[in-house]
């Protein structure tokens, strides 16, 4: 990342041709963050659209959902780092989300209430703390991961979720107890509540913009990480850990690092997600939440940052989208209690989506995008 | 002492449910090296099928009508397992095990939801003849259902083990689990082995689910019990049938004893610590033995 | 990172922040109208409801947030929601609210009895409804109570927490868990003279409210008291079962959901417990008699409630059964949903009379209600929302016992009464506040 390299890269990039998205003219270009011109244009356009049109063109209700999806995307990127890039299957993501959510809630909570609160409402502070505490927890858990492999690890991390659930249910001073919960983290910056309607912007608009900015930061950081030495070490550990060891990659060190970073992301995501939601209930950090994050990674496409974002948005929107289904497909009942009503359908969709994606498009939404792109790239000879 | 024996009796009864579930997990794992997270759903589906069948077979004198329903229900879920293996799992053979494991999670969600629709709003009685009756064995109150569960489980385990020891198919399954390619070369149909293992796991889960539902009825959350078998199989070792049975009973006993005594001796662990005690035991065992008590250590080749 | 991308991303982040410059204007829309017209704001449209085109003045949208699919109270919540639908259908058939139709079916959402989900679906519908025809659960409603108050959203709770009496926007009917438990204990003292009481309860405003009332009554009657908290879910009851079996209280006040009640009552009885249980109304479900715990319920269980069960013969009960039709199996969810709807109807009527059907106007109308016609389903004094809580609160409770011949599985053993504890209790703050 020296100045010298970046200048050499930009001169090469200028020679790049349109319509040849996978043409790399140098190794340096291949390694760049946005390594092709179409990617640069597309990402810039998407972020611009997300920052300008979406918050002012869409109703608050949808912004609320988008904010949740963007916050979840940070968590999904985190899970992707440990599972997609470093190959360590974790079903324990819910546990780290919980640690982040509760660290932030406790720090920002009002002092002197039924639940612990320190009154530190300054957002960057509690966000960082949430990430750090969760990250430390990840590092503590990681030694287990270095001892265990594959499905043993998956089941142990699942055990972590159950143990965490028990602790959070019992620790009422922190969590408010099951079925009751407590107020989520209070997002405040420079004396302004970000989740309340202000003079200029509604609470949902502010929260949406906040999660968007943070997601961009976290995504850039993750993309930088995986294209660096660390990222290649992760891939080596994932693909064949003994071989990695032989060529001098410290497997233990990188597994611990992967867990730590992934948990840091999860902690921040948990804090943000519940700042958007407004209420944290200990029972929600269950296995289903972990599965939802695994689904985000898999449906989005394991081992891709943009895939994690797509997956997270998709999974977060799914329940809401199925609610809209009855207006399009009249045979689906809009009655919530009906057997094939919207509520049940949303859950069935999760299941089917996971099954179908894994069978037919293991690369996930990202893979579908690649296919569409290839179709047009080869046009008119696309068959 | 009575309290202790009572706790042991309850633990063995509950442990038989875990043992049956754990056997199903291990049988599938041995055949395809995959942990099937669909077991909880099969368990729920089995209990539900039995409850409907028991209602239909009310004419047959108790308890034979219920046992017939149990057999039919187990066969039904075995067929369901067979069908799912054929349509969803078979195309995935050769893909990374984790991907298949996640697919089974998807199956679990779908099957469970369909089952939920049939359960309806009220708690559904499973139709067993024992209810919460208990008999007095030398001063210890033992629930009848626990005795039936234990006896049935012991019988099933005996049948299973002799199946693996003496029958052609059982031997084929063992051979395939030892080395799939060699088994294939010896003329063993690996496809049949996969199908049989899924059917057996389905049937075992159905029996386990039915047993779990005696006493309180079928509720949408019945499936959570299915996940308790996971610590049991990790304890025993993922690929050990005997380990699964021992692990299952251990988990049952630990839970029951913790529930009885923890409130007096370690109340600070929280009220329902017994629910998670199995996971704690699992973690402790894994710290010492990463492949469980009876599991085979994997040899890594590069 | 290359310097160019750094600049770009920094620029974009800045843009997102600068974008805050062009904000969204005042979103409060609609309303107005000429001289003498009814003022409206959120949740009331000028077009008639789609089901009642004949009520041409407009349509009042009310939201429902209930436990409809997977929570512990689903068996109660579905009939509650159904009864409310029929109640408002009846209102619409008899001319609506002075020419306005009422729509309670468009915005029905499931909360899974989870405060988090509750808040989420509430955020989803709050900008589209005038008020809430139902918000089920105490801890769930507690999660949105601040927002309800801030926005003047008048709501009907599907719960009986004592804190509701102190919230202006909440239209509670019948006595609360706190006073009900006092009455239950007074009744038990009179009937079978217990020496020790244990409250086995869910956490939060539902269970802890009842436990607080039970404690007051136990102290007043000189009984030993102990509270045991238990979370919902069949596999979470081991602690409660062991507590009951080892302490062997003479009386247990049970405030859980039906499934968990079946596990607790069934398993404790199977291990030889012979004391009495009195459960608050959300604890009961007719299906319990058919469960394996059925015999235990018949032997040990009594049921307290804020009004008479489904089969009673007050005019209100009769109307309800007639409208629901013969195809319905009795369930006190219907009764509850029906009773709860009366005060909201009265408030809406008053608001239209006042020519102010805005959220604020509706709240003003609620504060003017000093009596609601419950068609005999509650004591005549019930429905006073104008005065202070101590004066307005309903203190009457009835007691029922399991009875297989009744469609709801229970029949009344003692009709409306107020025990000595509840009568003297000065109700000046919630028994439990989360």
C-alpha cells in the first residue's frame, strides 16, 4: 500500500478496456480493492443511489427495514470472514451478536433503572466497545476452534449459543430477563438522538444513513483485509490447514485472528441492529438467529463481501416481502393465522431458499449476478 | 436416597429419548459423514403422525393400539426420510459436508413448519395410555412411561446392534462407512446404504419424538429436545453407535440430577441450568478428548 | 487502499452526511375539512372501508398486534382476534361509528409474544392506524408504551396488568392480575385455609404483577409467601417443578401460559404434590383437560378470572354467542376479545360526537368516559376512565373450576366478589413496574 505501488496501479488501470470485466493486465490490478472499471463504476453508483435516492424516495417503514438489513450485513460480513474466508464453520454468531448488543445497551442505558446502565450514549464509543468486548470473547473461544474440526466445531459453537442463552436469561440485571428484555442501545451523537424524529430528518432516515455509512466503512475494511496477506493466509487455512502449516502459515494464529475479527464485526452488528430495533430480548439470541446469519452468507455467496450484503438485505426483507405476497398471489391468505398465511410462508421460504440455493446455485446471489453478467457479456451468442 | 433414585429413574427415561435420537444422528454420520440437523423435525413429524394414528386406532385395546400407531408412525417417518434423502440429499453427494449439513437445517425448518400447521393451536395429546401414572418400586415413585421408554429403547438398541452385526445390509453399511470406494468396488450399493441410514434415523427420531410427547403432549417447541442429542453424540463420539447410546443416557442422567440438586447446592447457576448442563459436560469432555469418548481420531493426510 | 479510492469513499461518506441537509418535511398529513366536519389525522380515510361501502363518511383503521402463530398464548390470542373482528362487524352492521366504518382486519400482525417483534411490527403499522384494537401481552405492550404515549395512540391491551390503569392511552377492562390474585388468595383462605403460598409466574408485567398482588394478600392473611419465576417453554419448567415439589406449599398462584401450566401441574402432581393451584385466566385453555395432565387439573386446579366465562347468560354474553354462531367451540378468548372492545367503541363514538377524530381527539374522548355499557358483562360501575386509578379500577373477580361438560372446560363456582384484601387496597401505583 505504498504510494509507489498505488501510482503504478492507477496508470495500468487507465489502460483497461470496457466490456472486458475480468481482464486483468497486472497482478497489482487483480489485487486492487475494486479491481475492474465496471466494478468501480457499479459500486460508486450503488453507494450514491443508496445515499441519495433511497433515504428521501422511500417511506420510513422501508428505511427502517433497510437499516436493519444494513446493520445485519455488517454481521454477515463478519461471519463470512470466519466461515467463508477462513473456513471455520460457526453456528455461534448469535452469541457474539448478543455480547455486542448487551455491551452497547448497558453502556448507553440510563443509570439507576432496573437494568444496568452507565449513561454513555455517545454512539462511536459504545459501538467500539461492543465490537471490542465481542472480539475478545471470540479470541477466548478460538482456542477451542483450533482443537476441533469441521462438524465438531459447528456443534460446539451451537453449544455456545445455548449456554449464552442461559446466561442472558438468568442475568436479569443486564438483560431484563426473558419475555421482558430491555431498551436497546441509545444512538446519540453530539447531543442528537439519531432514532428520534428531528427538524430535518426522521429517525428512520437518520438511522438508515448511519448504518449505510458504517457498512461502507466495515465493508471497505473487510475487503482490504481479505485481499491482504492475512486474507490469503485465511484461504490457505480454509483449503488445507495442514498444507498451510507446512508452508509456514501459523494455523492457530490465523484461526484466532479470524474468530476475533469476525466477533468484532458481530458485536458491532449486534449493537447497531438493536439500536435500530429499539428493544433487546434475551430469547432472540437463539439458534435461529445464528442460522439466519449462516443463511445470509450462503444465500449471498460464501467468500464474497458484496454477497454478504446482498444476502443480509434479502434475508431481512424476506418476512416483509412475503407479507406483500397476498396482494400479488391471491391464493395466499393475508390472514396471519391461516396455515398458508404470510407468517408461515416467510419461514418456509427461509428453508426452501437455503435448500434450493445450495443445490442449484452454490455461489448464491453473487453467483446469479455472475451468470446474468456472463449472459450479457456473451450476447448475442448467449446460450 | 429416594430422591436420588427417583432422579435416576427419570433421567434414564429421558435418556432413552436422547439415546434414540443420538443413534439416528450417528447412523447418518457414519454413512455420509454429515450431521443431519433434520432430526428434530423428524421427531416432531413422528410424534404428530403417531398422535393422529392413535386417534384412528382407538378401537384396538390399549396399549396395543398405541404401539401399532407407534410402529406405523415410525414407518411413515422412515419413508419421509427416504424421500428427502432421494430428492434433496442425493444430488449433493460429494459436495462439502458443511453445505449438506446446512441443507438439512433447511429441511428441518420446512418439515417442522408443515408439522406445526397440523398441530394447531392447542397442545395435542399423543394418545399414549400411560399419562402421568406412576408405580411404586421399593419406595421409589417411577413414572410408567419412563419404564416403557427404557424397555423399548433397550430392545431397539439390541435389534439395531444385531442388525449391524449379522444382516447383509448391516454389514454393507459398516463396510461403506469404513471406506466408501472400497465398498463400492466390492459390489455394495452405496446409494442403498444412504437411503437405509436416512430411513432408520427417521424411524428412530419418530419413536423418540413420541416418547418425548408422552406426559405433556405435542407442542410446537417439542423439537428443541432434538438438539439435546447433539451433546450426546459429541460426548460419545460422532461415529460410535455404542457411544451414542451411552452419551444419550449420560445426558439424561446429568440433566435429571442437576435439575434435582442444583437448586439446593448451586442456585447461583440459575434456575434452569439443567437445560444447558448437557452442553457444559460436552465442552468439558471436548477439552480433554476432541473426538469424544469413543470417537475415531481422524488421520489427516495432505 | 489506493489514494483515489480513499478519496472517493471519504467523499461518499461525507455525501451521506451532507445529504442530511435536505430533510423531509412535516409528515403529518390529511385531515382538515370544512365547518362542522369531523377533524381527522392519522388512520382515518375519507373513502369508506372496503368491506362496508355503505358507511360513506369514511373508514377508521385500527391495528391488532397479537400472539398468532408460535407464542405461548396463541390458543387464546386467535379467538380474541376473531371475537374482535366479529365485534366490529356488528358495530359496522348497526351503522358503524356514526357513519364511519371500522376496519380491524387490514393491519393484523403477529408478535410471537416477543417484545422485540412486537415493537418491530408496531413500527410497521403505527403510521397507518388511529389506534390499536388489540396489543397482546404485558411485557410486549410495555415495549411500546412510551411510543404509544408520545403519539397519543389509544390502545386496547389484551392483558390485565395493573400498570395500565396509570396509562392514559390504554383502555383496560376488568380487574388486573394484582387485584385478581388478592381475591384468589382471599377465596382460598375462606375455602381451604392454606398456611403457605407460592407464586409461580412468568417474568415481567404479567407474572410479576400477579405475584406482587399475591404477596400483599399473603402478608395480610398471615401466610408464608415465596415467588418462583419461570420462563415460557416446556423445557424451561424443571426449576419450577422442583421448587413446588420440594417446598410443598398449600396454595400455588400460577401465572403462566397453558402449555407450561400443563407441564407444571401435571409433573408436580405425578410426583405427589397435593396442594391447590389457582391460575389467572391466561393460564387456562380447554385443551388442558384432554392433556395427560387433565386428571391433575381436575383434582388440584381452580381458575380466577375478571368476568364470567363464555357460557354465562348476561345480555352481552348472549349477543356474543349469537354473533359468533353455533359453529364456534366455546373459549374464553372470545369472551375477552369481546369485552375489551366495548370501551374503544364508546370512545370512538364520543370522539365523533366531539367532531374530533384525531389521535388527540380520541384520547380526549377517552378521558371523558366515566361509564361504559358492557351489556352486563362487567359490573355496572366498570368503565370509568375519567378519574384517578384508585376510583376507576375494577376489583371484582370470579372463580371457576375445571368442568368437562362446559365447552370452555370451566364452570363458575363463585361469581363476582371482592375479597377483603382487594377492597381495602389503596391502588395508587402499579403493583409492578418494569
